[in-house]
C-alpha cells in the first residue's frame, strides 16, 4: 500500500513538472520525463509524418526520367532527395522517443501506421509535378511552419530545416505551373487539369474538420498542435487562391467566394468519404505505393547488414585500443 502511494506521488510530481514546462512554453527534450500519452501521440504523429516524406518520393520519382529539360531534371532530383532527408530527420526525432526505425517501418508495412492521404494519387502529367510542388508542398509548409513551435524539441528543430527546403519546393512547383500557363493552349489545359485533380486532396491533407478530429484536444493541451486543422486549411486556401489568380488558374470549387466579414475565402464541402477511403487503404495508388516500398526495403537489406557489420567492426576496434 505504501509502495503504491509512493508510486502515485512520483507520477504526480512527474506530471506536474511536465505540465509546468508545457505551460511555460519550454521545449520537452528526450531525457525529460513525460506522460505515456504524450510519448505515444508524438510517435504516432512523427512516424506518420516521416512515412509521408518517404512515400512522397514515389509519385515524383516517376518523372525524373521524363523531366522536360536538364534544369528541370536537376531541380526535381534535388527536391526528391530533400524529401528523403526529411524522412530521415523525422525517423531520428521519433527514435529519441524510444521507438526504432525498424519498428516504425514494420508498422507501415503491416498497415498499422498511416501516411498522408495525398501520396495515394497518381502523377499523370508533367503539370502534376508542378501541382505537387505548389499545392502539396505548399500545404505541407503551412502545417510545418506551425509545427516549428511544437512542444517536443527534436520535432520542432527538424521542422525549422524542413520548412526552409519546402519553401524551395513550393516555388519550383509554382514556377512549373506559371510556365505552363504562359504556354500553348494544350499546356494551359494540362496545368488546369492537374489543378482540378490535386486541389481537393491537398485540402484534405490538413485532416478532418476540428469537430471530427479525435486527436486535436490532447494535441492542443500538450502544445503539439499550435493551430487547428481548420485554421491551417483556411490559411492555405487564402494564400493559394491569390497565387492561382496571378497565373490564370481556376480553383475547382464553385462555392469558393471571398467573405468580407470573416476576412477569408469560404469554400465548398470537402468529400470526406473519399478522404477516409484513401487513408483506409483504398485510394488509387495505395497498393502500388506499399508494394514498391516493401520491395525496395527488402532489396536494401544488404545495405543495412553492411552498415551493421561495419558498426560491430568499429566497436571491436575501440574495445581493443
Ligand atoms: N492523411 C492521412 N491520415 C490523416 C490525415 C492525412 N492528411 N489527416 C489526419 N489523418 C488521420 C490521423 O492520423 C488520425 O488517424 P489515427 O488516429 O489512426 O492516427 C485521424 O486521421 C484523425 O485525425 P486527427 O485527429 O486530426 O489527427 P492529427 O491530430 O494527427 O492531425 C495532421 C492530422 C494535421 C496530419 C497532423 O497529424 C499533423 O500535423 N501531422 C504532421 C504533418 C504531416 O504528417 N505531414 C505529412 C505530409 S507533408 C509532406 O510529406 C510533404
């Protein structure tokens, strides 16, 4: 009984210390004590984020050999490599919470971990590469700028670097769209078609409406989220509508209109059935994305084995010094 009381007191002190830090706005660091729920919430979110970066390389990788110029190919290659790097920072940030990269990848392959809805759509034309950079990375930036102030130190620091790179990605996408919109009627049509297909899935990237978002309560309490799904979605819409207008693209939403009183654009209803279908594994490319990731992961087993053998060799050398 006494032991139980002591354990309760230790738990309470830990929670108090944690909450005081959160309330002061201090970062929580890997060695700090933290409630189990906070740790689990972060592992879920950061691993989902890491998987998204890595799976997101697939639709774009498909276009490296078909980029229309050497310049476009170099830029696309650099961007895709950045995405791989983002995945690595994020896996490392999650590892500081006590989960290994192997475990996270196993969860992805077993269908237990999610990745962003958006990467389950195909990149059909070169304009899709523009739309991905401009809209998908544009949406990611809005979300990630907010996450620079998230409460977990390693996650927030990863976001600072990621945001700098994402802003280059967003511009490369917008440049592709602007170039196509100043081209031939066929090119303009191709750009508009890409806009039509990527607009709504990009809005879904911010997650369900706040009233339907089960994790938002804890995320706000623990300052993991600094802005809600709907707030960030609105911010993205407001800035993107103006960018579309400048290059002559039409937003595929007949209900989109400026709301003077609210100071932002109102938009039409989002197809949440489609969202849940896609994140539930039944989007246009889910099976293809997972099959590719699983195959490439198993083809890379020899690299991991070689790295492990090298680590053991170095460890032995240090022991014998
Ligand atoms: N794609 C796939 N699943 C999603 C998405 C999405 N766009 N949005 C929400 N979900 C899932 C959540 O993971 C959660 O499922 P789970 O309980 O099985 O984990 C469920 O829908 C309910 O959503 P929320 O309660 O709103 O969940 P959460 O608070 O985690 O918010 C959000 C969703 C906005 C995606 C948040 O997790 C976040 O900010 N994540 C980091 C950003 C990120 O992952 N970006 C990836 C794309 S950017 C890029 O790679 C270029």
